[in-house]
C-alpha cells in the first residue's frame, strides 16, 4: 500500500510515525488514514501518531479510533500542539499518550457542524448512532484511565480545555515532553495550531535538505555543521569573484571595498547594477565623493528594503509566532512566502 499520509520510518526500530496535522475529513482523510494504520500494523511494532488538529469529521474520526483499538502494534499518541474535539477523542485509544509542555487538549461531547462551523441539531438516525457510538467509546476508554462514568459524562457536557500539567493530573496523558517553550501555552488554540503546523514540517524540511545537499554535492548523511561551512565557503567564493570583477573594471578600491562586499552578500543583482552604474559614471564623473555618496545611498536603500521585506526564513528564525498568525489570517501571503523561500533554495 502506498502511504500518502506524512510519515517517518525508523526501520532499525520497526517504528513508523504519522503526522495527523489538520482537520479530520479536510486536510486529513480519516478513512484513508485508518487504512494506512492497519497496513502499518502489519509491518511495524510501534506506531506514533503526532497530533495537531482542531478536530473534524466524527465518522472519519471513528474509523481512526477503530484502527487504533484493533492494532497489535504499540500505539503512541503525541500531542504536538492542539488535540481538540474529534482529535482529542483519539487519545484514549492509544497505548501511551504524551504531550508537549505547551500543548492543549479539549474534550467535549461529539457533535456535527456545518460548513460554517455551526453545530447541527437536526441529525439522521445514522448520525445519532455514530455520535452515541463515539461518546460510548470515549467514556469506556477514559474509564480505563480511572475515571468514573458519571464524572466523564459531566466532563463532556461543555468544552473542557487542559494544559499539559492538567492533562497529566487528570490521567488523560502519561507523559509531558519538555520543550523549553512553555510560553507558547498562552497562545490562542488556533494560533498554536498554525504555529506548530508551520514549525513542525519534518517532511518538507527533509525534501528541502535533500535539494540543498544535492546542489552542494554533499552526501545525505552530512551534518548541519558541514552544510553551514560549505554554504559559507561558497558564499565567500562567489562574493570574492564579484569583488574581483569590480576591481577589474576599476570601480572598487580600498575606500569602498567593504561596503561593496556587504552589498554583494545581501543582494548580488543590486551589486552588479551598482558596479555597472559606477563604471558608466567613471569617465564623466571624476569626483570620488559623489560616487561614494551614490553607493552609500544605494546600500541604505537596499538595507531599508530588506528590513521591510521579511521572508519566510526570517520569520522562522526571528518571529515564528508572527508566521503562525500570517498562516491563520492570511494563508495566501503565507503560501507566497513559503513558495519564494523554496524557490530560492
């Protein structure tokens, strides 16, 4: 079977990790996900399901719960960001549940919603049966974690949110993963979902890294230090060539060499334009001060432009929370930033 869900395989451990990121029934096809779990159960001894989801389709969620409960493999559910509603209902079906220290869980009695997110009260007999079945499964599994049935029923009446420590105290999880990012627990759930979704992209990162390694002529098992050293060396070599080009045409000297080097490192295209302009101006303008002023102005203009044009890479390194907010509130801009970043690699 072809595994379409994002996954990581550790063959030496006979372990596979699936990412359940996004709404079940929308970004995640719950029925297909369940089929993949059943297939993986035949090949692996341990299955990890990493969750970052607001919930989703009850019927498709039930398919996943059934596959988890039927699996012979040891199943670990890991809450990376948010496990709410139907996504939270998956947790009790796992053999072991762990949670990042900033993550959130929300339990409530399952219900159907329309396309606008409003609760549907008029249900068919089949839909009512599915909801009753899911509620029964949640109560049964939570009961196995030491909770009284009446307590669980009261718990499910309203939306009940838990942070990591509360979930551990309530027995909903078995382990808290220390990340050093506890301050993220204060984020609104939707923002947290968006941030984790953009931050935890191991599969995209793997593909990106393979492209980088191939372009650099490095083996796939290269360390991060080797990659950085190689990139820095390539950058210095390229900049040195451009500086020599400027020296050859007589527009780079001891007075402007460092400024031109900084410009070349920031924006090669602009550097070449500056060299062309200085070269064209050289025969008719003999005042070094004027040329130097023009160069300084161009460098300042570019610095301001770079500051204004924050890239996907800049957000990832400097303000991931802002990137998460962009992903939630302006997905078109987020995708544009991501596409530009990947195209630059």
